[in-house]
C-alpha cells in the first residue's frame, strides 16, 4: 500500500465516523433550521397539521400586549413591513408563553417565530417557543443584537 | 484635507505595482540592486498608507461629514475615542486598517531582515506587495473610504455608529484581531519565497518563528476579547455563539496552531516539509477568507456589511488566486519537499503531534462546513439552510477532549519511539492526578453532573499533572546540580528552553479555558418578574429588586434597575442592569450587570419594565466562566515566555 493510499483511507474512515456521529446526534429540525415566510406558511401543510415551524414576518403596529399576570406576550405578525405601506390584512396572531423578548422586538420589527399553529377557541393562533428579532437595516455595519438573533434566510 | 488620503492611496498603488515588478525581476535575475528597489517600495507603500489612514482618522476627529464613510459611521454626539474607533466600524475603513497593518508588517519584516536572506528577499517583497495591491485596488476602485457625498447632500451631523460597537473592548478587539490576521502574511510570504527559490531548508521557518508566534498571540487575544465583548455587551449570557464572524476568526487559528506544533517535527526530525508549507498557506488563505466572510455579507452575521456583487467577486477571486498560486508553487516543488524520514512508531511524540494536527484540521473542516452551510445548500438545494450552535457544539464536544488528552500525552512520550519504561516513568503521576480528580468529582457531585464534565475535568487534571511533573523534574535536576535555588532554576528553564517550558504555560492556559467552558454544563437560567420590594433566589444567592429609574439622558436613554444581592444575610453587591435606547440610531440594547467570582458569575439582564411597575429579569448563573478569562491571561503570558527575545539565543 502506498503512503498516499493509507492517508486517503485514514481520512475517509475518519470522515465516515464523524458523519455517522453527526447523523446519530442531530435531531431533525434542531440544527438544520430554515424558515418560511408568513405567506408560504399559511398555505403549507405545516400550518394545518400543527407541525413545528419557523415563520418570518413583521410585528403589526399596536399589536403587542405584555400580560404580566399570565407571563405571556401576545402580538400579531404580517407579511409586509408596516412602514412600507403594506396592508395589515392576513395577520397571524401569536402567543409567546414567556415575557422574554429580544431587544429588537418592537412594533414593525422583522421577526422569526418558532413554534406551531394550533386551533384555540378564539381561532387559529401561533404558539411560539421563541422569537428572534432584527432591527431595520439602517446601517451598513448593522448588528442584530445577539449573534443568534436571526437565522439565515430561506430565500 | 481628505484629498491627501485619496492621493496617497493612488500613489501607493502605483508604487506597489512598481515594487512588485521589481521584486519579480530581482527574484528571477538575482540582482541585488533590484531587490533593494523592491524593499524600498515596501517602505514607501507603508509611508503612503500611513498617510492615508492618518488622514481618515483626522476626518473622523474633525467631523468631516463630506465623506460618505465618516458621515455613515460617526456623529457629533460621540466622544472622540469612539469617533476614532469608528474608523474600523465599516467596510472601507476596516479594509484600510487591514492594508495599513499589512504594510506595517511588510516594512518591519523587510527592515528586520535587511542584508540577510538575500535570495528570499525579492520574493518576500513581491508576495507582500501583491497582497497590498489587491487591497489598494479595492480601496481605490470599489470601496473608497474617501468618497465624498454629492454637494447638497452633506449634512452637519453623521448617522452615528452602531451602539453595540461603542464599547471599550470594541476599540481594541478589531485591532488585536487584525494584528493577528494580517501578521500571517509574513510567514506566508517567506513560505512562498522558499517555494519560489527552492530554498526549502529550515531558513524560512526559522526566520519566521517569531513572525508566526506574534500574530498567533494577537489572533488568540482578539478571539478571546470578542468573546468577552459578547459576554459584556450582547446580553444573552454567553460568550461564544458560533456566529459566522466568530468562526471566521477562529478558522485561521486552527491551522496556525497545528503548524506551531508540526514545525517542531520538521525541526527535530526533518519530516512534514510539505505539510508545514501547506498549513501556512492554509492559515493565510483563511485569514483572507475570514476577512472576506465578515466584510462581504455572504453569510448573515452580526458583523456582516452590505453586500455588493462586485466586491464579493473581486475579493473571493483574490482569495482563490492566493490559494491557487501557493498550491501551484507547492506542486511545482513537490520533488524538493519529500520527507527524508519516516514515522518510526505510533507511540512517539511525532505520532501524537500528527494526531493533534489531524484533530485541528478536523475541527477546521467541521467549522468550515457549518459556517458555509447556508451557501452550500443555497447552491445545491436552492434554499438556504443554516446549522445552529448544536452542530458545532456536537463536534467540539467530541474533539476538545481528544485535544486535551493529546496536550497531556504529547510531552510525556519520547521522540522517535517510546519504550515501556519511558511510558511507566512518565505517566504514573499525571494519570493518578486525573483518576483522583474523577473520584473527587464523583463524590462531590454524586452524579449531579454529566459524564462529559467528568471526562473533561479529569483530563484537565491529568494535563495539569503532566505540566507540573515536567516542571518539578526539570527544576529538581537543576537544583541537584547545585548553585541554584528553585526559583533561579525555574527562571533558567524559561530562558534556556523557552519554547518547551513557555509552551507548557500556554497549555495550562488552554486547560483553564476548557475548564471554564465545561462549566457551562452547570449553567442555570431563570426568567423572573418581580415588583419593587420583591425578591427571588438563584443558587445560594438572593436578589432583592429595589427600584428602577430613568437613565440620565446622554446619547442614549432608558432605565436602570437596582437589585441588592445577598448570600444568606450577607450583602454582596448592588447590581444595576440597564435597558438602553440609543436615540440617534433608534436601537435598544440591554447592558447586563455581572457579579463575578472564581466560582461563578451571576449575570442579570433587565428584559423589560412592565406596565404594572414590575420588572422582568433574565438571570444566568454561569459557574467557572471566569476561568476562561484567567486562562486567556495565562495563555498570553505563556506565549510571551516562548517569544521573549534572549540575546544569547539569536
């Protein structure tokens, strides 16, 4: 066996082992995250079946209600940024079962919500486990708060 | 005034082109006079770029809002030191800083080796100037820091700097990082010169030993300061999130560290010539690639700047050409870099160093894949998927203990081939150290911590045992000979064999850092909503929420909450987390308050002041996190011990 062959075989073996390790340790959806726009989500099977999903949208103006007693935040997301003159039709009500909201979370903010859609007595509502927010791109070198604030975009 | 800078950059480009030509010609013709032309061009380019960057600093200091760059990254309300630091707050300025550091290193290296290494010199100059040319082309043609706003659009005030960047650490973190990244241009240029001339002996890496250690140290400091900044400013309780830009700074560190180890094998055993050259090429390419990643917006990140297709293609092209030319040269000289010696045994220090190299490269591959996953998936599947922290943590968890083990094992095994007696003599105490620690942990925690923490901390104890044994034996050997007390012997060790004994200190720092990182398995986080007068406890501590009041108006406003921290009845501190709003930038920021001890950090964030007068706090208990910073200091001291110049060793 030549030396090159030995090295190649060793590297392949290590790569296979690491690949196997990755495959057995990664939960579906936990690591390979991407998100849908609100428009895509509404018509998708994820919405009707109540599957775990990540949805991108904008917080509707005047929709944020912090309920301290119930330890939750209610708000609505819409497809278009409210400042851009987009209509507020087709908003999705969201319930976040925590008072923990990111710095950039405010009316009009671009957000990604993570959770599942379920049918409440009052109608369909998105139960979010997590909210990521991004500030409007004003600066060339703009930061988005915590490094993990906004996952990469599903374009 | 700004015209001076613009002109200086254009002149520098001309000079760099001329010097590059002179270097190539001198290298091919071996003419000393043309070598000197190339060397002088390096100096003049440095002077011109210095002039340009000084001009830009001047424009920031004096509010020259005619300049697009100055008006976009600073404002009158910012204090002078942040206005100056705003120079590296955006793309054009940070590239200018890159270029300035590159040219400063180039000039320093050429000056330090004047009259020596005559065959390598012209090629070193050519390689360094080629890099300068690229940055000059970008700065003159694509991303011009001296571009002016059209008349009529000039405002009396600027847009301000991202408030998160207005922090003392942010003034030095980029400088440290860039001092690291740009510095690898010197070993790279020497390696390239070695390939170009065929002088593939030990000259190139002996000449560049300190030129490699120096940027390596600064890169390490930069990475750690970045973590420190994230911890103090971003307000999410952590210091490392596997964000693309963090990865970008970490990636070149890996092959550089691998190189620092494997070059010792070349020194001792004349093996791995090609591998070492490859590692240096890889390191510098990754330095460029990291800069590209953070300055292009290819991967979304906290730091990424506006994406312009021209910038992307030119910069990526440059990275690929650099790598391609280097690999081409390596291929061309493949006959000259065959190793004379073979690995004799798998139980030898060479083998443990080789394994260490493989682990570093595996970590690199893992980070590279994860960071660029969105780019790969977009290209192949058409939609962008990102991998999150779990991906990176999963591999780091697997590979870090392996590395830790090798840190302990490497110094204990003999070169060439270790005998059984050698192994027995060397391993007894360190292994006992590790086992005792494992036992102690088991008793102390009674299964309260994960298996992973047991392994990591026991291995840490094993490595500390190794290092202590090495020191104790060496000191004892010297004192036994007489004439020296223990302290003198210690000092003599660090002076006479600084690479080895300084290296152990670096290892000790790394062990501390890993102990601190592993502390995360004991982390605890809570979200608490309390009214003034209310209290809550976390761990053995209690927090009384006293009041909240408005922050005195500056260029930001907001609220600060006051909490009294107790352990039992013993008052410890008053904590004051802030929720800020930066008016001009319309950006909120949470400034955490941290109570820090060797044992643990208590980290409090004011999430919100609610309508009913209560306040919502996010509280983290981060055990051992301080050991990361302590380890960082030890690491740097160790590196200094390795590099410290001693007159008798020149």
